[in-house]
């Protein structure tokens, strides 16, 4: 995805406020993970490189600004919520890398490759624990309850996907149920809580939550496409893991549905046997192109982004709203 700040670059005040807000989020994040125990401090310092573009904290801040254009700076609750959500997101990345046996994340070694699965699992748990501790510092309990609810939804999505591995009868509704839970729910929460802590009315909070749900779903479809047809040095993480782990994604589901019974059976047999990751990805990508399955998945993501952008139409025009629209577009144009 293009640099988050560059999306607001044409609106200097918004860009400056966003940069300042994200700096405060990073500071709160580090303060929460501060520890005198050297091995823990080393892991926490290393995992900070997982932060990447800080999409979710950015959505907290921009949603708050779009819901309340008169706000000059993110308030303390928004900064805290942004740090909480980013911590939860990073915990899921650390755990996902263990589940996928991934060795590359953000162009470098994953925690599990560098320190082993045991350390990675405990670090993910530690991040979750610290996120809930930080969330409990808010004055009212409703946010903590909502964060707990959505974190459970994310875990349910991951468990649902785990249960469906190797199930080549998985259909599109089941796929969308998985990705809305495991990815879109947390992105929707970022938009929801950013607006809620800006004092927005419930109808506007729900509208921004729905916006986040749709761009989050599109984000995961694009991520699944990159796993099949992306370039690892560009993407910056291990690819081909969906194939290796028997995870069915939208292009594969559509492809299998397009095949006659004999070809479908032979394709499933090949997927079950597995093969050299790069060779298999290239061959499968060609097959997916032949059935229009890559185009089908891209169109699904584009449609979701279009729906998301339409949800922002009733909002007053503002630089923050423009930045949200730009982020929506970037979800499906990113190469990493």
C-alpha cells in the first residue's frame, strides 16, 4: 500500500495531524510494552518492525476526523484505542506466522524463525494481554467490552479457517464468513471506535464501521491474490502459504466451481499432493487466468471498495474523508 501519510499529502493540515497522531500512538505502544526483563524487551523491540503501514491506527484517527471535522487533534481515547487495536493486530500476525510456518515478514525474519515457535506464541499472548490492560485504562467500560467481543470474533475466524483447511467443497459464503471475522472485523472496529470517541452519533459510527468492514474484506481478498500471484521480495512476506496449508481462497473456490468433474478432481488431487511452492504457484496462476478466477476475485474486491466509498458520500467533505477514500482505493491497488 502506498505510504499512509502520502495519501493525505495534498492536504497538509490533515497529513500533519495524522503524522502527529501516529507518533503518539507509537509512543503509547512502546510505553505499554516497556519492561525491565531483557529477553521480553528484546522480543518486543523486534516485533515493532511488524507495524508496517499502521493502517488500523490510521483508520482510527481519520475516522474520528471525518466524523468530527472540527477536531484539531486525536483525543487521548482515540490514541489509546489505536494502540490497542494495533497491538491486537500484531499479536495475530505473530500467531499467524507460527500457524503458517512462515519465515519472512516485512522483508525480514519472522519471530518464529528467529526465536522459535514457543517464544512467538508467548509473545503473541503477551501482546494480547498488554492490549487488554491498556484498554482497561479508558474511563468507560463499553470500549473494552467491544474490543473483547471483536477479538473473540477474530479468533473464531482463525479457528473456522483452521477447521476448513483441506476442505475443497468450501463455498463463497463460508469463505466470506471467515475473512470478515479474521480480517475485516478488526478494521471495522478501528473505524467504529475512531468515530465513537469523536462523539459521532450512532448512525455515523455504524456507517464508518460498515466502511471498515468492506475495505477490510477487500483487503483480505487482495492479500489472498498476492499469495497466489505476488512477488515475495515485493510483498515482503512468505508466499504460497495458503496453498501449502490447504486454505481455500476466493480465486481457488471460483476456479474449482468452473471446472468439469474430471478436471476438478485432478486439480484437487494436485492441490492435496502439493508441489514446489514457486513452480506450483506459477502453474496454478496460469490455470486461474484460464477460468477468469483472478479477474473474478479482483472484481469482488473492487465492488466492495466501491460500496465502501459510497458509504462515505453522506459525510461532510473534508480532507480526512478524502484520505479515507484514497485508502479504500489503495487496498486493491497495493502490490504488498
